[in-house]
C-alpha cells in the first residue's frame, strides 16, 4: 500500500494498493505523487519517519507475510531564495538574499534598511490570494511552508516602515500656559501635522505665533 503523505496523486487517490505474492521478486511502484515545493525522496515503512527504507522502483522480495505492507512517501524541501525589497527608492542599505529549504522554519536577523523620517519595523509577505504575513526583525520566525512555490525560485519580503516620532518643545517665551508651565513638549511623527499647540498668555502682550528662532524670525 502506497501512501502520499501530503502529496498530490496523479491517479486522484491519496493511497493505492498493488498486490504481490510473498515470494515474488518485483520492483516497487514508481511514485505517482507530487507535492508543491518538495521533491520525492523515497519510501519509509514508518509514518512520520525521515528514514529512506526503499528508493523509487527498487527491486524487492519477501517484504512481509502480513496482508498489508504500507509504504509512506518521503519528501525533501526544494531550495529557494528570499529577496528583501526595500519598497522605497529613497531607502538606503543592503540586505542580501537568504537561502532556505521549503517547509523549514527560519529565523530572521537584524538586517534592515534606513529611510529618512521612518524606521523599519519588519517585513511582510503577500501570497497570490492576497493573504498577508507580517514578521519582525531580529529573531522573527518564518514558516516557509506558507509561501507560494515561486516559479522563478525567489520569494519576496517587503520592508514595513513606520514614521519616526520626535519631541517638539514649544516655549512661551516669557509667557505661560494654562498649567502654569513656561514650555510644553509635543510628540509628533515625521511628516505629520498637528494643531494641538496651546496658545500661551503673557500680561501686556498679544500672542503672535510660534517661531523657529528666538526673536521672531522664520515664523513656523
């Protein structure tokens, strides 16, 4: 009895049987199975084992006196590459391709790109059906069996960025805010706008706006 162990049978049967007498000398069936991302590597008599007990088409005899002798297909993951896409042409740095064997779990390192005003926080992979998988950076685990089998031998992971955050200190310049303080700190992301600057008060003066430089030059 031949069992596909996850393979796709060409005869539309997950398992099929071939009858032989105990004393027969015969060749095992040539595998009728295929499995995306894997190569057939032989047969084992123990389900779950990675030991090759028989090769494809091997000549055998006297296998067992039992009524059934199951053989389970063994599969070896094919070798592919991961390409790391920086997404933005303005991003700098170099992240080399990563070799992997289909079906194995790999761990990402801290290689990443730099982009002005942003920080890279991870990678994402998108399957052909739109399903998206997101990963972190150093130490992130990637199950390569979720990848579509690449026709060109390469899988693409795209960089994920988020805006860098900055603290902007606003000073009342002799005035004060509602809480009595003379300055406040506003946290804002790169490229974002805000209208939360509080208007200070100062006895005998009228508020005229905030300036980047002391003295009222270059109003911002």
